[in-house]
């Protein structure tokens, strides 16, 4: 009890954004305490027999959306949100505080509003709707919490991991997403957002009264208190939501700020932070050139994946790498904190070897961390079971865990896993290559420093580095302003680019793409519509822009360019469609197989790939895109020189192409 409530105190006090989202009851009956809440709060939020469920409202319907809280709650907070939006993550502890304050008088309704400049928000929203359909409200909210806890890592693979963790197999998620029906659900939510003026995220409607942005608890209370008072006076009770949405209470005027607004939580990854290691479990010698501190959670699927990467890194770097473990059990993982206590008790009884032995067992059995299994692991390791049970019952190691959580909060290490490599931040379960780059850089810097300071020993190096490291988080530079839609950019031509449409076409479109990018695949049908509608009036040129974090995108571009050389535009089109249809299968062997299936000369293809024949051309395409000065991602389009970003609907392209054609007359 004390432990669960303490987690919430830490979360709200530290405003630890995505690391500590609220865990509120679903509308499905359940038993036992809810993750992240004390038992008394959890039971207060569980559905119970009593007043009838609220009637729905016409202007802002709850409909079939995911709900946290009782169906008969007098106050309904409809949340228009975006899984990739940092402000949506920041407000989660506030919503948790509201749930605790108002109990069964409040419920929360999720509505999707993925913003177009968040490239992973739309796929996350559609995946969440699949999870809701297949795993119900409980599965949805667990998925929701996992995504916000690892907001910077919303790749397709991570979405599939999170779905599988709540009982939705990868194959099911892929098949359901391919059906398109969940895209329609997201579109409906977005249309509702537009109709009620929810133009940004997060956006809230409290029984119809709008509140915009990641506001503090006090601003919500200022709205909810009068709304709740009026709702109590409405009869019949179940009509309160529909009546108040039709006649919303005016929102109170926002207080004037007394000083400059706090900057958004956007830590600078180039900043070296002071992250002490004293007293923490460590693997690797104190003489290591590189110390990697990991804030982790034994129940987190992303931490489990990162742990496999850490194992590979330790094998790669040997005595040059020291791994230091810090605890950050997330409140919506009910078994994470007892698992952390178990690991610390193993350390208390058997030292460092005991800790790491328990650590490995816990990650090997991440889905089996209940009390009987923890005691089973203790037996396996030969621990004193009586002492082990007493430590877990009395929360003997609570202070050590809270100290790690406080350190995480001070470093804004929100979400797990979170790493500091010689004090430099790396967020999430990144590919091994990301860590290799960070560690190689840290190792080279260490060697250079030690060569210049021969009196500093390898053992003293990390402490020396930390002595001058920052203790306050610095913010990254603000994002560049949005591209001017009326600006005409100059795009260097590529005569060797695959194309359709005549050279003398009135409008040229340069399309920069990445064969591993899911949004580039999604825009394919729209491009087909453009070709069908505009014919000879438009010349469409394919340009390469393989993103560095896509492992196979460069070699896929090289293969596609070789197919173009051998088979022209038609061959390129067929090969392009094959690559986009098999985006998760783009190994060298796969690329050769697709080429063989359409009659490409494989000897010439292999020679081109081995010799990187087309890489210089691909890099010229990338340089041409970068030289425009536009904020390039993929897919990116220049329509008669005007920049368009993302997999937009056909109607958006139609509007821009029609304007370009009219201007070309």
C-alpha cells in the first residue's frame, strides 16, 4: 500500500512525463488493486452496481472509444491525444492526480488526434485501436501506458512488442492494420477533433468544456469543480453528460503567468550529465574506459530487449565497458517493484554476483514476476528464503529504489530503458549500432584524455569526467520553424532518376523516398491515383533518401537503382512495389530473390551491390534534398518546387497539383 502510493507521489512531484502515466480503472469489472494505485483508490474507481450509465452526447460522443473510469461517472474528460506528442506525455501524471482526487466521479475517454508532423503517431494510433478491439479496454490502457513510457521509440517493431505484451500477436496486428478498418476509426476521431476545435494536443473536453494543453492540476480542478457541482444537480442523473455537453460551462480565465514559461522537457542529447555510480550494481571493471548507466524496469519488454543488446556490447568491448544498473520500476508494471526488491535482496545476501544472477533470471522470465516466481528464483540461487520473504514483506530496499527514481527524475530519464554513456544520454531500446557509435565516441575521447593527462588513471577517469559534468538538464535547441508552403525550392535534378510522365510535362514532382519507411509504403496508392488522374500533365521523379536508422534502406535503394538500369521504369515500378510489400524482409538475400523473380540479371545486380555502383548517385539525391533547406523526412515531395511532407491523402496532393497546373498555364 505505502509503496504503491509512494510511486504516485514521486511521479506527480517530479512531473516525470512518460515514465509515470496514470493507471485508472477501465469500465470492465475487475478485482484487486490497479497498477500504480493504492488498493483504496483502485477499489473506488472500479465499476460497481448503482446508477445507470451516462447517456451519450451528440456533439462529443463517447461512442465505442476506450474509457478509464466508471460508466456512471458524473464528469467525463474526453482526451484528444497523440502518442508521439511530448505534451500529451507530460500531462499524464496530472490525469493520475485527478483520478485520485475525484475517484468514481470522473472517467477519461481516449480519442486519437495524431498530428501530421509526428511521423509515428498515426501508426501508433491505428495499432492502439487494433489492441482495443482484440484485447479490450484493459489491454488498450496497458498498451497506451507502454507507448507513452517509451515515446521516442514507436517503430513498427516496438508497437508489435507492446501489442504482443498485452495478448495481441504480431501476425494479428499486421493483418488487422492491413485491413484499413482501424484507419477509418482514427479518421473519425480526427474529424471529431476538427469539428469541436481541438486543433492541437493534448485537448480536453470536461463535460463539454474545453481545456487546451498540458495544464497543471489546478487548472483542471478549476474546471472540474463547477462542472461536478452542476452535474450533481441535474436530474435524471444519467442525462448529466448529454445535457452539459450541449450547454457547456464556460471555462475560467487562465491565470496570467507571473514569470517566463517553463521550457518543454526536451533534454539536449549532447549534454554530459553527472550520473553517479557509487553504490550501484556494476558489471565490468572500474578501469573501463566507458561507463554505461542504465535506468531499467524488470517487467518492461523494451528493457528486456535492451538487455540482450547490452550482453552483445559487453562481449564486443570486454574490459573497456562497465555497465551500471539503476532501478526505475514503472508504476503501471505491478511486478516491477517487487522484482527490483528481489534483485537488491539477492545482492544483500550474495553480493554483486547474486544481484546479476537474479537480474538475469528476472529478465529471462519477465512475464513471470509474481511473488511465487520470485521466491522460486530465490530458491534457485540458494538464497536464505526467510530473509528474502522478510525483505519483500517489509520493503527493506525501498529507500535504494526511491533514491534511483529520484536520480532518474533529476536527470529527466523518463521512460525505460534510459542510458547514459559516460554521461551522454541515449534513450530507449535502440539498435546495437546506435550504442556502438556512442561507445566508440566515448572510448576515443577517454583514450585522448588519458594520453593528455598521464597522471589520471583509468580507474579515476569516470569520476574525473563527472566532476565537470552538468547537474542541471539543458534543453535542446528549439525545432526549426515550419516550412513555408508558398516557398518555391530549387531541387537539383537527377537525369538518371526513375520517372513517369513526359519530360515536357507542365508540372514536375520530385519524390524522395526510403524503401524501409512505412509511410513511404502507405503513400503508394496515392501516387497511383496521381498517375491515373494527371497522366501526361505531370512528370513524377523517384529520388532516393534512405534514412540512417533504417538498416536495409541504403542497399534496397542500390538494388532498385540497378533494376532501373537493367529494366527501365517499368522494371523499377515492379521492383519498388515488391520492396514496399515486403518492408520487413529487405536483407541482401531478399533483395536478390525479388530481383530474380522479375528476371533481373543477378550477376550484374550482385556486382552492383558488391561494388556499390549506385551509392554515389543515391547520395547525390540525398544531398539535393538537404540542400533545399526544407525539413526533409520521408516521404517528401516537391511539387513544382513547393514542399509537401508526409503520406497525405490524395485530396491534399490534388489541391497542390491543381494549383501548380493553374500557375503553369
